[in-house]
């Protein structure tokens, strides 16, 4: 399998607190990895290190062979990142913000217009394209964040809670979009919604207290508990580690 994401021995310490402790895994093209864990487990910190926004204390992360610390520009060119909170410019309209992102990505003229229109269509934002972002619901703000992550059609997507705040129909649309893109990309989704893992993920990693405690397909994880329920497996794995 062609690994587009490679993480080796990644650790992050904040003073005496070890937020991420020697995490290693890879993600190949065609994989959708669900990255799971209780609050404070180290999910978002790991994803920020992978995206190059937090410097690791130890270890390396590579995207399409580019070390995110040694070759940050090359790594970010092939990465679509939806961070927690998805910061934007709230006074901008949706379309103005996406045009700004297109310019930052180096697109001009007709190509910039095409990229923006495609991102709007993929994330179903046409009806609110002229609204200021600060007036949008949490769900629509997440979709604007997703649109900017998809703008350049990257081979790697790192999505932190991509359906947070979305209504059931919007969640279904985003999950369908992820499934449609999956064969050509390596996708990591951090989520606390276990049904999302069942719906779109081909593999799941569970992290607790900063360490990987499980790495398997959703079906394999479900077989670890008599109930066959992923939530029961999650509880059984994480509670002892978090205690």
C-alpha cells in the first residue's frame, strides 16, 4: 500500500504534561482512518503536529514523503486541513473568503473561479455564498472550513470533527462526500461520533493518555467485545488507560 501519511515516534510535551507519547502509524491511499479517543487523549495535538501547526518534541511526520518540519511548504501543498474550530475571517462573505483562499493557494483568473465554484458545490454552500461568515450557524461554518480544505484537491485530508454542528442531512452529505473522495486520497478523521466510524472509516485508531491503544478495522474492533458494539469496545479500551 502506498503510504501518503507516515508518523514515527511522534511525541509532544507541554512542561511536565505529555500530551502525545510515541505515536506511530501510516495511512495509505484509499484508507479513511478514524482517529478516536476521549477528551484530552491527544487527538487534536497529534493532528496539529501532522499538519505542521505544532512542533513535536520528538518524532517525525511526513505527508507524501515531505517532512512537515523540514519541508513545510511542500507538505502543506498536498494537505487539506480542517482544524478544530476552523478559524476564518468572520466579516468576510463565504465567497469572498474562498476566493481569498484560492489566491493564497496560488490560483488566478478562471482557474481560481473554477476552484471556488467546485468547493462551493462539493460542500453545498451555494445558498449562503453571499452571507458573512459570522452570521452562519456552527454547521455552516464547518462546511466553509471543509470547502477551504478541499480547494486544491489534495491527496491527503486531515479533518478534525468534520461533521461537528451539522444537522443529520448535512452529516449524511459530508459522509457521502468523504466516501466518494476516499479511493484517491488518504483521509484522517478525528471524531467522537462512533457512528461516523461505522459509516465512512476503513480503519480506526484509538488513542488514550497520549498513546495508541488500538489499531484495527471497525469490524475487528467490534469483535473484541461480546456486545459487538463499537461504543462498548471504546469504553472498555479507554477507561482503564484514562483512569
